[in-house]
C-alpha cells in the first residue's frame, strides 16, 4: 500500500541542495548538471504520481511509520499531484532559462536555494498535517528570501527586507492560528481535525471560527488577496525576473492551501464556519481583480505591469475559489494552472527585455536587439495573461464567469472581471507598443542608449524555456477536454472528503 | 496563572505590533522578536496550563501535553533563525542604501548591479 515514491519530490531536492553546496560549490557546470537532473527527476516522479492519483485513490505515506493522528502523513490525491506537476514544470522551464542566461552566476548558491525552494513547495503540497504545512511554508519562504536578493543591488535589498518582514509577520499569525485550532480540537492532522470540527461542543465554536479566520488571512497573504496583497508588486518587480517567474507558483500555494483547508476541514457544509470563508473571500477577490488590472495600466515599468497582472489573475482565481462548489473549483484549478504558466512566461520575457534594453521602464528607447522575436513572445504571453482568445486564459475566464452564475452578486462580479480584462488589455497593449513598436517610429542617435547597442544575447535556451511554457498554454487550450476531465475528478474528490479522511485515518 | 499567561501574551503581542508599525528596520526586528515570544507562549498554553506534570506518558496521569512543547521548540528554532537572517539582511540593506526606512518609493528595478561585490556579499549571506 505504502509507496515510497510519494516522498521523493521532497527528499530528492533536500539531498541535492546540501550536495550542491558541499561538493559542487566551485564548479558551476556541475551545479547546473545536478540541478537540472534533480529538477527533471522531480518532474518525472510528479508525472508518475499524477498518473497514479488519476485513478482516484488517496495514497498516504506515514513518516516513520507512525499512524495518522500521531505521526505526520504525506497525502497524495489528485489535487496534490496536479500541483506537483505544475510546480515542477514551471521550475524546470525557469531553471533552463536561468542556465541559458547565466543568472546563476550573479550570486552564490543559486542552485542550492532553488532546490530548497522546490523541497518546500513539494512538501507544502503533499503534507496532510497543518503544522507540517507551516514548516514547509517556512522552508520555501527561507529559500525564497535567498533567491529574492540573489544578485544584490540597492532596490532589491530594500524590497527583500520588506518581503521578509511581511512574511515573518504572516508566519507568526500562522502559528497563532494553529495554536488556537490545536487548543480546541487537540489535533493538527487535517483529516482528524475535519472529523472533530463537525462534532464540537457549542462553547468552542466561536474560538474555532476565530482560528479558521486567522488561517484564512495567512493564506490570503500568501495568495496576495486584497487587502494583504501589497508585498507582491515590490517583491516581484525587484526580484531577479527568473525568480519572479518561479514565484508565480508561490501565490498559488496560498490558493492551494485555501482550497485544501476550506474544502477538507472547514468545508461549506461544516456548521462551525458555514459560508464564512466564502463571504469574506468573494468581495476581497473582486477588489483584487480590479486593483490588479488597474495596476497593469498604472505600472510604469514592465516588471510592475506583469506583477499587477499576476495580482489580477489571483483575484480571478479567488473569485472561482470563493464559490466553493465542484464546478467553480474546476474552473479555479484550470485558471490556476493557466495563470501560473502565463505569469511565469511573462516574467521570463520581462527579463529578456531588461537584459537587452538596460531597463524595463515604459519610455521609448531605441529598438532592442532581436526585437521581433521578443515582441512576438510578449504578444503571445500578454494574450494569455489578459485572457483573450484563442489561448487558455480565455477559456479559464469563461469557466470562472460561468461558475459564478448562481451567486447573488453575479452582476458585480461579471462587471468587475470583464471591465478589468478590458483595462488589462489596454495596459498590456500600451506597454507592448511603448517597448516594441514606437522605437521603430522615431529616430535615435546611436549614443542615446548604450545598453541597447549591446550585441544580441544568447537566445537558444531562454527562448526554448519561454516557448515551452507557451506551448503548454497552447496544449491546455487544445487539450482542454482531457485537462478539464482530470480537474473535474479532482474537484469531485475535494468535495467528497470521506474517502480522504478514512484513508488517512487508516480505516480503509 | 491563566491571568499572568494571558496578559503576557497580550502585552507582548501589542508591543510587537506597535514596534512593527514603526517602519524602521531596528524597531521592526525587535517587534518581530516580541511577536515570536508571544506566539511561543501562546503555543505552549494551547496544551492547557499544568504545573509539575511529566510530558511523558509512562506514569499514571495526570500529564502535560507534550505536543505543544515540541511545536514551541520548532517555532523557537525557526523564529531564531529568521531573526538572525532579518538582522543580517536589514544590515546589508542599510549599509548598501544608507537608509533603514522600510517604505520604498516606486523605482524601476535595477538589472546590472556591481557583479563582483554582490557575488561576494550574497555568498556571505548564504
């Protein structure tokens, strides 16, 4: 019954990272080889696990062979498998880009931190224990602090301090929430807590609600939901752009945690919390959509434009999540995969523009090298991000809009999402024309921008990475049928918690 | 005892939040440390307050709950490491930029920092 493969996506990077520091410290080629091999292996194992989970069984891995409520368990179901595949695909593309552009040479220990980041991400998606979720959040955050300031520089360090402090405050709130929940239910195992939350003495209900609400705020911080989104624009725009591309998955970890906890433990039919998570999230999500897409228009430089687009897409995602029905969760999952790939690709394109232009501020400079190629990539990425046909962003948004049809505030939600999409199209179009179009319409003296006069940069690996992500978006559009079929089963599994709970608690 | 523990958690949290809102790195780091103390005491109390009871269930009861003690240990280690990291990062930021304000104006990202110096610094940090 117990297959050791489940724990490989955590163990492998956690062994590889110290190896990179200890053995391969002075050998960049060896570091790259080890890092690529490890990430590829994680991807292969994740795909294998996804096929195993597709049959609908919930697999439990008991660490140290301690049975469920006492030991820590890793749980593989369709959702964790999906998230693992998404993470490792994005990670591999970003790693290929980093290797192709020498970003890893701009500071020490990039690859080791990267592996620790993957370990934290995989752990957060696999764990079936709330405190363990906190620990893996810390693992991925600590690695991300290192990646965030990779390469140094004034603005990056200041943004890094902001990012670290904001997340430390978030982590503190996380422990407060966990302690409250443990104090009432006496367990930290998600499945066990789900059972106990349903049969709770009347006196403890208010405290449990408080704990659930605090936990929601913590995950909202990670997911950049308004009003706790303000760490994101500075972090994403000042982080090294490939790292920002990897961070596209970090906000989704917040969304994943909300989907997991508020379907499994505090699901819609649990009397203790009832519709509280939905009632809180829906207005916040609509405001996030608006704030994000207005930010796209007001961004001022390409990195901020893309960062705000990421916020807007998180808003759309949370609109779908906040409905808490199987149909809306299906659309949330589809949109989540799509927006992760799109944001990742766009941040890589931001880096291509920056590297050739010397800046990504949106004023007109002489045309950059390889302008046609990068402009077409940006065009495709922007179409995907704002959700225009023919790419999967359009399908995703359509599914989200369809899923909120039954909501009381449907008019507001539709108006917000559609208006925000229009604003985002204008914002992206303006950014693109400033960067790629107007330079050809004006005359420049040769000395005006020395950075642009630089010779063309290597393109093979970076373009392959971006094209890979874009190809996946196309594949998601073309293969929307099978993809949504898997996600339909995933959503069904999420809302039928009895199988998950009984498997974890060892009653099957 | 409940009153002492509860009010100390409350005081530490209030002081921590106040210091965090000062928006300069030193008070904010101290504030984070206070918040970490508060949360550790709170975590400890989540296993109910008991005096002089063993956490090991080999004797006949009553026992104290061993799990919150293990959780508090984990949280202490993480908070300790993170405080150390934040101090170093804040120091690096202060020495590089000459300011300890947390607010930052809306600047365009830099893409080409001085290569040699930054590589050395991030090596020390990692």
